[in-house]
């Protein structure tokens, strides 16, 4: 997580804790507004902090400055620590429930003495929340749904977080003299979108020497042993908790195959008890099977057609086009030139800027006058730019399925990404029809984050995704793998159906900063998990073929 995001989260949490504690509302609002100011702040926030320029930012007073500087230097802030002590620990969990602001949480605490999720769940189930003034049965049901979601996601981490942590752990273990080789295994090697635990496999000459080494860095506990490997649970304050499979060179590939899983996949391949000395490639060959890449080793693999089972070499090197990113025109953190410089540096050949549309008022969505202003800047920028930039927009899908500009404006864009950002609680039929109507719009090129999910945070809306995919195919609209690690939407399980139907796929980071450009790698990982081939990806089109694509239904000036 970037330092900017950490500061935003800190100020928002402090505002909630202050409000719960009954502190001055002007101070509460100052912290809440301060988080929004930082969110909209252009340029490098670390540079502003290091140069002591935060005080020059309008809306960041002395109190906020002190908290920001202290947090940046120490990783915490005295005022935050004092708030933590004043508020019951269980309140922090309750504040994570969407729809329950600090004011309502305070009411629950004062009226019903609710200070844990368990007490809140009991109060909902018994009907006490429904009877409470300002709540009602509907709110009570929503709270119960949220508690279920929190329980379901408890103990999991995002793929991106697991990758970052595993890199740090591997770096630490690789420095040990007793370690010959170490790599990820388990869910992380299979690229699951959320990870329950980080597992690594380690090759050693002497397990005793390894234990001697790791005891200096980690708390450890041996949890299992077999003829081929030992399993340890390791933990440190800095690197957290993880599982380490320790084995010798002769059993390394055997252990790697087994620990990668999935269990259901292994049961299908009738894995022999011993494959000492065989690499994974050699094992699959001896089993009269083609090599199956780790990402695809899931329960459903053997139910796929031969075409969908085909392994893929998809990588960033295949990519030419970079779509769906935001600039300071809407809620992005970096300017158009800054974003394009980074996109070009990453090797892309052309790009489409897709800031938020006017319905996204919360994200400074573009009204018609600012659209024209941006088009002029893009045209001027293209005169000297390293790569061509196209006029695009992320247009909100309204309640009835229309896009949020009239046709005379839509017709002037060179590229349109359609997406939903509101009214998530429609019935499945209503939502499905709403999306299909947007897909049928002749100006729609990509359907973005098709189910609206936020991993570990928000369930996707109710939608018949197969009908939506069918509509995308019928209307020559690409469906997105949103590569933001909080989304990874379309889910890899649904990508198989999209591929089977011949649906074009677009992999986009939904980047709101130069840092976010690299998020496209997570989308590529998910695409590889579903066996997606370069020829199936819009981003892999040459610029010439891309121009053909955007003119497939309507004539566009490029």
C-alpha cells in the first residue's frame, strides 16, 4: 500500500474514532476533510512531506500536519495511539461494517452496550436492532449480511499483499547459508485471488543447520514431518506468519508438486507415491500428460475442453495498448503527462485515458466543458508524446442501462468503457438487463469490472454473468479483467465461459496513479490462470488492429 493511501486510511480512521469518542465535530470534520484533501492531492506526497510542504496544502491544518509528519517518520502517531486506548477494541471491528458510521456505532454502544461483532450479531438475530430507533429490519438484515462477509473474509489476504510479503520472506530466507533454494507454493503458486496462508518450499542440505539459522530470525514450530519433508510454522513481527515446507534436493519437485495442489487436482492425476529425481515436466510426461502450469491446477481443470486446457505464455511483453486509467481530471493522483510517461516507460505503444464521467460526482467526474478541455490537452500532448493517446471515458451505466452522456457527446469519444458505480442492490434480472442495455449501446467498447465486487470488502451485485458475456459477444464488446488487486473482476472461473464463447478480453489496471500502472500484472496473472491466450486480449492488438476495433460499429475520427 502506498504511503498516500496509508495516510488517507489513518485520517479516516481517526475521524471515526474521534466521532465515536464524542470529540468536537469541527475537529472530526477537519480530519475527515483532510483525508479527502490528501486523496485529491497531485504530485508526490513523500516529496511534499520531506520538503515540509504539507502545510502549504489548503485544508491541512497544524493538527493534521503533526499527525502526518509523525506517522511518516514513525509509522504511527501519538494522538492515534491515545484514541485507540480510549475506544473499546471491538468497536474497531464494528466500524468496518459498511453502512454503520461512527454515529450509529456510538448509538449501539450507548443504547445496547454493543462493543463486539458477536454482541452485534446476537442483537440483530434477536430483533433488538430492528426495534432500535433509526435502524429498522432492513438495516438489521444488512448488518447481518456484512457480519457474514467479514467472517468469510477473516484470515484471508489479497493476492497482491501475499506476493509482497512472500518476496520479503524469500529475500530473508535466501540470505541463510543453509538454504539452497526457496520459492512459493500452495495457493500463492496457483495465483488464487485471495490467500489464506503463505506457503513456501525450501531445499536444504541439512535441516538441523536450517533450524539453527531460522531460530535467529523467527519463532518456529514443527507441525508435521514425513519421509520426504518437514513442515514448519514460522512467525516474526516484521514478516508475519507463514508455512515452510523443508525438503532435500531429491524430494524437492515431489514436494513442490504436492504442496502446490490443489488437492482435488492431485487426486485426478493419480499421483504416484514416489517421483524422486523427476522434475514436474518429467512427471507429467511420465503420466502421459502435457505439462499443466501451476495457475491452472484447480478442481475444474479436467472438466474443460481441450481448447480451454491449452497452456498460455501470456505476459506483459505481448501488450501494446493500455486502457482504463485516470488522471487529475477526475480522481487520479497524477496528471495526463505523468501517467503517459509511466505507461510509455512500461513499453506500451498506445493508450486510452478514461477518466470518470459526470455521474461520478464523488470522483470529480467530467462534465461536457471539461471533456472538451481534456480533448484539447490530449491533442496538444500527442504532438510531442512518445505514444499516441486516445480520447476515452469511463461512462457510468445509469439505472435503466443508458450511458450518462447524450449521443452527440458519446459519438465524439474515440473509446468508451462502461461500468456501474451505483444502485448495487437491484434484483438479478434488473441488474442483468441494465448491463445488457449498456453493452448494446453502439458506443460501448469495454464492460468494466463486470460484477462490481471488492475482494474481502464487498460482494458483487446479483447478475447473470453468462447472459452478460453472451451480450458482449453478440455486440462485439470486450469484457474486462479489472487488474486492481481489490477487484480482479471478471473472476477467473467466469473467464472460461467467456473464452468458450469467443468473448474478447481486456486487461486493465484501473490505475489512479503512476504506481497503479504496474497493477496490470495482477490482471495478467488472473488471465493466465484461466488459460487466456494473447490473441484473445484486446490490449495485445497492434495499434492498426485497435483502430479497426474501435470502428467496428461506429465511425470514429482518430
